[in-house]
């Protein structure tokens, strides 16, 4: 394996796509007036300036989704924001010395028709990711900041890393009887292609952050009156009560998604459909109604599927 110089890194995610004047390379700073919030970012990834900018830009989009405001910004306020969020990324990435081949057989379609069997060949540059993300929410107190919430988790892989063990840098299709194709890229070109696509796995990172901002617990399940009984092929359907605890200093107005949890007796695994619209004040817990079904899968999903969380600074008028 080839260890990428500069990939032992420390990064903070924030909401700015372009570095402001006076910011060093890899640093970003932005303010969300809707939440009286400053979000800071700093990354030491230095494989190339383009890759450093790409990584920061993708983290910008991720952070915007995580801390999306419920309402437009109030009147501008003077002074530094009351709250600060930092998301620190530390760890390393390693790339393989050569691209590996992944093949899949099937039918080849060319010129508007199928021309017989063939093979799709993909060249994958191996990537080994070993990174940790630490999120901290702070409140300003004079010239200092007080930590309100802090948590860490292992940075998840991208879909390509999970599926192929690296980054797909080239692909081609050949029909049966045609010669074996060679990788069309030199190693330097493969590295450049990998860097252009290697970015934070936002779809896998956001659920890890959400579950710390909002703690969900399945409190009660009851069978739906008149529903058919469950068996091995048909899940049972239930009404559910879910306890939702807001761990942030902002009011939570909305969230949707799925919670995978065992019932109060701890035997049956349920898939709970969530669609909350209301208000949960900072640090408070609210019991929400939901629908649930028995989960018949052989394995529990790796994380809950939450989305559309919306926050405000002062709650309802």
C-alpha cells in the first residue's frame, strides 16, 4: 500500500464553499444567523489544492443539511454568534500501488441491439480509510466557549469503497471473443481521477450525526385493530409511541425517517416510520405517535434513516 503524504489529517466541517479573505488554505468560516451559529472548518488534507477544496465544499453541503433552519433569519444581531459548531476529522487514507480489476458478466448492447455475451471490466484503485469525526457544540461565554455536546464516530466509507474496496477510476465493456482490454490510465492519472472523486460520504455521515443530536427510543407498540396476524412471510403492523429527546440548544420542529429498534420487551425488531411536525424545546423530550412494522430482514440496518431535521433559535412565535 502507498501511504498518501499529508493524509493524516484534522478537519472541521463548516458551511462555506469558498475561502474568505484572510482564511488559510483548507480553512472555512461561516455564520448561520437563523440559529445564531458560527460553523468552523479546518482540514489538513494536502494531496492537492483541488482536492482540499473539493473535500471542504462537500462538507459544506453536508453541514447545511444537518443544521438546516426552520424559518428565515431574524433581524441581524451585532457581535459574535452565541453558538459554535466544530466537526473535527482525524485519521489517514492509504492508496494501493496499482489498480485492481473487478469484472461482471452480462449481455452487451451496442448500436441499438444486443450483440451477445460479454464482460464489464472496472479498474479500482484500493483505498484504506481510517478516520474519526468528532462533533462539538459550544456556547460562547465572554471570550471563552462552553462545551454543550461532544461525540465521536468512525468516518464511514463511500459506497464505492464498500462495494469495490476503493475508487473506480476506469471501466470498459468487451464482447466475448474480443481482446482483453488494458487499464487506459497510468498510475498518476488514476491517482488524479481518484482524488477528483474521493469525498466525504455525506449520506452515511449525516445519520451518525443525527442520532447524537436527537435521541430516539421506542417506548410502546400496539397491534393495529383488525390487522392480519404476523407470520414468517408477513410482518405485523402496529401503532407506536417514540420518545424523542432534543440534545441541542435549538428548537426542533421537524424530522422524518425510519427508526429500527426493539420493543420494550426486547424481543421483536421493528421498523418505525417517523414523520414529526411540532416543537421539541432544547434539552426536552417529547413522545411522538408513529407507525411500525416487524422487521423481517436477517440483519439490522447499520443505522436509522433520519432526514429533514429543521431547527430554530426561539421556537414558535
